[in-house]
C-alpha cells in the first residue's frame, strides 16, 4: 500500500473498561495496520498487550523536558508511522477531544501533508463521571475544568483575579487530577470561591467496575488524598445565597431585593435618592485608605460596589442600560487606553504612559464631537468634585501632595474661607469661579500654570 493511500484514525479507548469501547473504535482496532497507544498506563488493554501491531509513546514521557515538546514528539511519531503506508490508529485514553493536546497537533501536521485524519467518538470521562454521580450534567449546567488549568491560575497569583471562570452555583467536574501537586493547586484555586468545609467528591476509576470509587470529603482536605491518573473531582454547586464569594452573587441579590416581594426600601430607591450615598461611601473608602485599614477598605469597597450594582439594576428596570453594559464600557476603555499593554505602542516610562493615555483621551473627545469649550480642563472634571480638589487636579495633576508639616499652613486658607462665609458667599462657588478665570487666561501648554510650577499636565485620569 502506498503512502498516498495512508490515513490516520484517532480513537478513544474510553475510561478503561473494554466493554465501553464503541463499535467504531473496535472496528478501527481490528482493521488497523499499525496501532500506536499514547500510553499503556491505562486499564483494559489486555487484548492489545501482545498484539504485534501495537507500539506506544511511553518512552517519550521519560525523555520529555516539557509537556509541549512531549505532545509534539508524539504527533511526530504518529506521522512518521504513516510513511510505511496503511492505516495508522492512534489510541488515547477516554475521548480524543477531551484533554488530548496531541490530537490537534496531529490534525494540523497531517493536513499540511495531505494525510486524511478521522477522529472517532468515544465514551469520555464526563460520561463516566456523570453516571458515577447519577446526575444529568446538561440539566444541572455542568462545568468542566482541567486540573492543570486550575494550577495555572494559582501560578499566576497574585494576578489571577478573574481567571478562574467558575460559577459556584453550578456543578464542576475537574479532570486529570493525577498527582498531589495538582490536588493542592486545585484546592487553592477553588478556595477563591468555595468555603473550606464545602463537600466535594473524589471519583476514582469512573466507569471501571468494580474499581470505581466515589468518596466525599471537605475541600480543605483535598491535598491529603491519594490521587492518580484515573482521578477526577466533582464539586457540587452552592446555593445562590451561599455563593457569597462569586462576583455574580451581588447582582443576583440586588435584583431580588428590587423585585416584586423584595425589600420595600430598596424598591423605592432611584438614581437621585442614592446620589448622596455614593458620595458618602466613596469618602468612607478614602478614609479606610488614609487609615491604612485593609479590613475596613474591603468592607467599604463592598458598600460602594453595592451602590454601583443598585444603580445598574435601576437602569435595567427602566431600560437605560444593564450591568453588562457597565462591564463592557470600562473593559473596552481600559484596553483602548492601554495600547502599550494590549497593543503595539511602546511606553517604557510612566511619563510615556501619560502621553499615550492623553493621546487616546483626546482622540475619544474628538470622536464624540466635544467642542473646544467642553474640553476646558475644569469642565473635564466631575461637576460634583469639591472645588479644592479641582484646583489640585488642575495645578498639581498626578503629583503626590503630602500633609503640611507646619501646623499653621492652612490658617490663611481657613481665614479666606471664613471671610467669604461671613460675607454670605459660598466658598466652593467662589473658588471654582476663580479657577475658571485662572484657567481661561492660560493655554493648555504655557501661561500662568507653567509659571506656578504646576506643569502642563491636563487633569486627572478621569473618564
């Protein structure tokens, strides 16, 4: 048979019980010219052990220095076997599409060489685990994760926020929990969302009878269990009100408070009624920062986040926007304004970053059609911002100002404010009027601001 007539058939051997092999899989094995096992470390291979057509890739595991090179070497071995002609069957544990990184490499390389590849269906570990747990994974919205993926999120700490991608209100099946290091990493990763005493089920040899075993244990003891290449982990869902560490729970709770039959006080709130609360909570966040109170900061940020979520829920009820629009807006803005991180723009220093940031903001203002008057640096600051803070943002943009050492440093300022109050004038309005007059008499690049030593930086990084 010529090489042009050769083809590769990739099959899955199922969870390890020969009785669970599909008819197509068995037919491919029976008619193959060569059979290459990814590994012999898999149960249910007695009928293949002495077959002269069978070779394996176990020796490649011993020589590999990294998984990626291992998978490439396995793919190369399969493709090299095709040169002898005939049908080459590459057999993997489980299903060829579940956690088999060598399979797509074989398909890509074979496609480039014009070698046809067939990938046959098989019983996967998901099927076996669902049967072992006696559950319908579709009805429960089962999530599937690789233990190596969970370990990668742990390796990314403390920059792993948002990478886990797990909804704790739906069941989770963790695959390939094949050694103690992965069990420990899975425990750490899952503890971001689940309580330490959350019951989980360790599934050993799913689908292999009588070897199948399911044991219930607490999440915190996961790293003290014996695991191997046939181990999976089933994580039952938390009740919605118990998933208190999930970012999805707050919008869910707020929606319930605002819904019919919810809280009378929450239901009557409006954007306007919550205005002062937003300011108050923002100030409490600042207080916690100034006090270096990390526990208090976590609590105050939660209070502020509640108000943000309340505003988004109110907006969804009146059809203005949804909280997903809030997420989209800020996410797109961050990516757009950081082309030096997410694009090809170079910015090696903080000053370069400021220049890039201001350039993007200027383009945004032009796209929105903002008039030159609207682009006045005072107008670009929030109207509700205190006038003193506006002065600082204009005169000392991005400068870190410290508390005065001189206890009398504020006396003149206090005296001026008191004088205005004694005359029945609002100091806030007077100061903003003076600031506008001051800015109106200068350009964006020179003038009085430059002579004060405040530089020419424009405002703060306000939206």
